[in-house]
C-alpha cells in the first residue's frame, strides 16, 4: 500500500516538476549532456549541473532512469547530508560524487537508456534535465569465408560467393561488400542478413553475398566491411581479401616442346606440355602422326597433367604431335599440333691421304665429314686431349715416330649445346728402329759385379731387342717405344767384348755398343789427371809470383829507388855468363816424365833447357 502511494507521489511530483520547470525556468536551471557514451564493462559518469538564483542551495537531488514504459524509476535521493539508494538493479553499481554526478559501474548493454537528474531548491522550485546513455562495444574484425565448392560460370542464378561474420558488437553494425576494392551495389536478393543477440547482450551479425560470376572473376578479390558509430563518427573494419574458385570451359589450347625444339638432341628427355585456359583442366590425349594416321600415345602420359614425356629421343622421334582436350562439362573438344625436331650428328667419317703405309718424313692429310640438320664445326684433338687444328682437314708434315699416332675428329653443333660426336683415326709411321737411349759408354764396373744395362728404341712395326751377352732381360712397351733392361754379371768376356744392343724389325736394324771398363782404371786415370792438375797450378802460381816481383822492381826503378847507372848497378842474380843482365831464374824440380805437361799448344815438346829453366828479362 505504501509502495503504491510512493509511486503515485512520484508520478504526481513528476508532473508538478514539469509544470514548475516551465513556469520557473528563470528561477532554477539544470544542465546535463545530451548523450554520454561508455563501453560495455566500463563506468558511466553522468554530470548534473544546476543554477539557483540568489545563491540559494538545493534541498534535494533525485536521480531517475526511464524504463521501457517511459515511466521514471528513482535510483537515489541525495541531500546535503546523505545519499539514499533505492532498491533497484543499480543499487550496488551506482555512486554519487561530491559534484553530484551519477556514476554507474560495470555497464551492460541494458544500461542504454535515459537518465534524469531532478533538483529541488525550496522556494526556487524544482528543476530537471536528462541524458541519453549510449552503450557500445567495438565489433571484432570480420571473418570472411569464400564458397569452398567453387562456382560455374554456366550457372544462370545468383551463386553463393562468400559469407561474412561480425561478432561481439553493440549496437549491431552494418556490413557492406566489396569486389576488387569497389563497393558493390546489391539488390535485396543478393544479400542475406542474420542478427543474433548473445546471452551477453552483444550481437553477432552475418551477411551472405549472392551474385553471378564470369571467367574474369577467377582473379577477383572480395572482402566485407563492418561499419559502426562511435562518438558521433563512423568507423569501419575490413576483412581479409579472398578469391573464389570459378569453373569455366576451355577456350584456347597450347602445346609446346620443353626444352625448345631447337635445342633437342639425341638422348635427351623431352616433355610435350599441353595447357588449356579452362577450369578445371580438361582431359588431355596425345597422338603422333604416322603416315596418314595418328598413333595414340595417351597411355604414356598423365591425362590430368597434360604432360607427355619422351625418354632418350632419337632421330626417329622427330615428327608431328597432337594434343586433344575434352571438357567433360560441355563435351567440347580442342586440339593443338606441334612439330618435334630431334637434332643429331651421324655418319662421321675420317679419310687419310695417302692411305698407304707412312714412312718417317712423309706428309699426310686427314679429312673429316659428317651429316646433321644443323651447321657443324670440326676440331682435331691429339692423344693428349689438346686441340691442334680446326676445320675439316688436318695436314701433318714431316712425320716422325714421335708424331701423335692417334687423332680424333670432334664434330660439334654450336647451335645445340652438348651435341657432338668424335671419330678416331690412327696415323702409323713406319720405319726401321732408332735407338733413342742407352747406358753410358764407357761404363765403369767391378769384376763379378751385377749391373743393369738399358737400351730404348722407337720403331713401327714393333721391333725386337737382342743383346750379345747372356743375362736376364725385361722389356717394356709404351706405344711405339720399346725398352729393354738387361741384368748381367761382369766377366772377363764381357769386359773384353763389351755389350751390344741390337734392335730390328722388318724394315731395318739399329745397334749400339756399350764399353765396360774396370773401376781401377778410372781411379788411375783420375789420380794422374789430379797430379797433372796440381803441377799446372804450381807453375801458374810461380809465374804470377815472378810477374808481381818484376812489377815491384820496375816500380822502384821508375821512382829512383834503384839506380840504373853502371856504378849503381846491383845484381839480384849474377850468373857468371851474363852479369850485365837482371834476370829471375825459375828452376823446375819436376821429374822428366812430368815435364811433358809443359808442351806447347801444338803438342810439341819444348827444348830441354826450356823445361828445366825459365828466364824472365826484367830490363827496360
């Protein structure tokens, strides 16, 4: 009963207040913001400012909210000394500040309503004003999902393109569709909206796009945009851009050779690649033209990939190939033809002129020829792998055994990398053996010593080697060279006769002799030679000493240190026979057999006096 009276009193007071405000607006003014925005979960603060004439004070302040029936429901009663909260759903969430502003915490979507501040000031009357509380929740970034099944261009109806979903927003946002960056202007039949309010009071909005597609849409990119208002401004969030799968029949077909037909050579693996502009790709078939018919090669290819691989192609693989496509949707057939050319080199021949047997000193000309559908270069390679000439001909002059006996004609196709062939020819130079190396002669040995004798020769045809002494022989053959090593014990017969190497073939014989001497003979000769060398050195030293002495005396004479007058003559050496001469005597104490070393340049011996004494006249 009390509650009913209270409600009636509030209703009566509400009506009276409206009348008083209109009548006494000049006495009491209450100002409030028209709108206040707050995010879900935040705290809303609603200010209430008032003016009382004559510096009067308020008696009370009442805060209300307007319910769905447009009826005021009091939240609290504020006096100068206390705040009395009414028993409402806001009782635990509201507070009043010192400036009399109303604060509501943990705002929910249901708090989006009108709030009223009523001020009573005694004789100044009652005044009030109101604020619209707007609650918002920024939506999440929209998610877009294209049609996973794909769309055919042959469909006459609008097809499902994509679906866009925006979650957890308040109030519910708007969604627009875009294609390649441009907003689509859609009819109602092309868009379907669904809006779901979750238990949290937030909205989930879904928009589905329907539209026809063309072949060009295979490259189109779609996205959706969510629009919402905040603080009087429009905001937007864009989804990712997606493409849809568009199915369309093939209009064109291509067939190519990989690698390019101009680079295909025998032995290569070649692919014939057939491609169409249809989606999905059609079924491919391959054929090769044989006379007036087509040979089916589809069993060699993957019909879905459109690739035919030919392994190790050869000259016979050249020809005309055909690719045929079949679209299973409309059963339309397309075909394309290509020619495969396999480059090759065949018939490499080398001709030698003269073709008869060649002798040392002869000249020979080698000619090379081959056949190919492309231009060819010719190179001549010796047995060591070196290129010695270019061109179809190679002329070899003044042939010897040392001339390389193996040459190759290398035929190269410059326009086709890796295409080449070679043909080898043997140039055999014949002649009698020629000994090119043999053990040194004389060879100094010791009695009963085991020695190795070597004889190396070159010849063609292959010669035989014979020694005139018995021993153990080993032969080594390297191309046209033959070497024989003879192991033999030194005997009196071997020392007397020496060793003879005889090399022969059907064209002639060559032989050389090796003289063997006992080691002691070499030592004696060495000792004699050393003695003679010592004697010669001694004589040269003596001559130098005499020359130096003569130079000194001459120098002293010129300086006047030695008088040259008759009274001042000094004998350095005074032989009885010639006292008027100044001489230097150099006597030789060598034995008569050693005196032979002082022979003249012509090999004749000097007179005996010259061999025993030397006189050097030092007079001016």
